[in-house]
């Protein structure tokens, strides 16, 4: 029997075609294939059985490999993969937490979300060693998370991040009451990315192909979301180094982008724009011209402010060599998106798992000098803002060819039975992964979500090692990870 079935992004598989192996066979197959994990989750299969699904990404060739293993009620352990492929560390911890099947010899088998009772923090001994605890309740409106620093003087030796305070039950709710409104509420700063992934999944399972017009509008909105959040993060980083001019300029400039989304869709964050079957609002020629005029001013302001900052020696002394994660560590830990690219691991699902428009519009990856520090994460945002603006201009020009196409198509059909669907969308943080399974009646039976923050929180812990404890806010802002995206 073949150990894997190979597929592509935004495709459907028959559940019966996915191999079911013994866990030892699957483990050997994972090690042999040696591709990056994007899915590793369990499902109650009835009769005391637990089925483990694994999805590996061959980013170089744009392929996805899917397989599974079945655990009986008596099987409560297997030999951990993390010892050999460290990127599995968080996936195995989540699987153990949810199903009680232990990855033996896992080096860091801590809870992922269910961690408020008797959580054992890492401890260090020494006369000058002390702990600094921050959260879970923070000043302002940010969500709950606890940070425990082990310090020697002002130097951070280790940071442990404890999340899981929001028990929202999102994945279960997606099975019971799936909707675009729920999808866009999962992670409030990634409305377009999440709603696109959910809509892709439902369209795959319904056998729907949306219009070219709707595809391009979604694509433009995703890049506008990327621009807006990246600009806001440039302002947040500026604020954390007390460069108030940058904080003010970037803050006002971000507002121009989200107000353009408001004029187009009725929501600054694009809520209500995307629906299964297409989109609810049109980018008319008049609206496109107005948005381009606004974004042209945005780009000029962002370029001027960024260039002013990088020429300032005081600014650069705070950004350079602060919060560095090496390429080797980033790859080992399984970082994705912004955090990975800034360290030299060039992952971007827009290009690695492209749709038809990436080739038609001649979008290509751009090189980036990755140094792995706050400076790299700052400059990468700037580069991606410019890239998104360039993409939006091409998308808007292409939209003119499809003025007469419908915004949405009929969706009044049932989901495919016994199906397995995958959608990967490159949000501004990195890959947003949605996976759905249906049963023999054509109902959703399982829905799995992976936010890029799931991969990247450990990267923040690595970044602050050997930095001053006062550097943490700056490192934190340079990653800008999501509590909600983790606490599903």
C-alpha cells in the first residue's frame, strides 16, 4: 500500500483514498518524506478508535501529501517525531492534549491550551536568577496570555509563553453552525484570509467554481488587508522604540487603507465582503480609481517615513541585532510566514501553492536579505507593503476584463459525501490552513484550523533569549502574533 496520497491546495479528496497505516508505518513515512508539517490532528472515529491525519507540504513543488494512522482504544502512545523533526513539537503536543495519546520521549510535552491547572514552568537555579511574570491580564485591550521570563540580571535566559485562556470551541462550532460570519470572526485582524479559506473549503465541497471577477476581488482585498496590518505594525514598532513621528505617520497611513476597505465593503476590516460562492460587493471602475489614488499616497508616505527611520542611527541601534532567530532555528521550530521569511526560510503560500492568477499576472517572489532580527521583520513588512501595492494595481487592471461577470454564483447544493478538503491562504502573518471532513450523509464531521501563530509563538520565545527583558515589547511587536488564532 502507498503511504501517501498526493494532492494540491484547494482540492478535495475522497476519505476512502487516504491511506490508513499503523502509526509505526506512518512515522517512518514522515521521516522518509521529510517535508514540512501543516496538518497533524486527530478525529474520534467511533468504536474507541482515533484516526490521526497528517498533511505534509512540499513547498518547492507545490504538492501536499496526506496520510493517516488509526489508534485503538488500548494504544495510548507512540514514539515522538519531534526528536527527529522538531517542527512537529507543537502538533504532537496538541494531539496529546486532545486525545491523551502520548508521544513518547517528546522533549517539551507541555499543554498548548488546557494549561491553567498545575502548569509546571521551566526553572533555573542561581543567586542572581529571578523570574518576571507578565499577564495573563494586560494593560489596554489585548487578549490574555502569560509570559514567564527566567532572567539573570536584565538578561533573558528563557521565556515560557502560556496561552489557552480563551476556551472558544471554534472548531466544534464550525461543524455545528458553519458560516462566513463565524469564519471572519475567528481572528479579527485576518478577516479576509480566514473568510477566504473557509469559502474555498465550502466551494470545494460543493463543487462550485466562482467567477473570475470574484476571485480577483478576493485577491485584491487580501493584499489590502496585508498592507493595512503591516503599516500598523511599522507604527507599533516605532512606538516601542519611542520614535513617535513614525508611530503617528504609520498610524494615520494605515487608517487610509482600512477606510478604503470601508468605502468599498462597508467595513474597515472587510467583514461581509466574502461569501461562499463569491463576494457581496463590487470594485467598480470608479471605486478602483479612488482606491488607487489613496494607495498611491499611502505608498509615498510609507516610503518617506521608512527611509527616514532606517537612516537614523538611534533607530537602527534598537532594531539591529535585537530579537534574532537564526535560519537554522526558524526551520527547526517550524516557523512560517513573516517570522520565517525574516530569518531566511522563504515560505509564502501565495507563490508556493499558487492559484491561476499568480502566473497570469506574472507575480513572482522577491528576494530579501534576511538577518532574523527586529530590523529584518521591520524591513520585510515594508517590502511586502510595496509588493502588495504592485499586486493590487495588476489585479485592478485585470478586473476590467470581467466587468460583466457575476459577483457570486448559486450555492444551493449539498456538500460532497465522505470528503476531505484543504485550503491554504497566505494571510499577513503567514499560512492560514483550513481542513474539513464530511460524513456519509454530506454533513461536516470535522473542521481543523491552523493559524500561523500556532507555529510562531515559540519563535518569539527563541527571539528574546540573551536579550534584555526590556527588549521584549519590541520583539513581541515585531512578531505581532495572535492569541485568538492560537486559542481556538
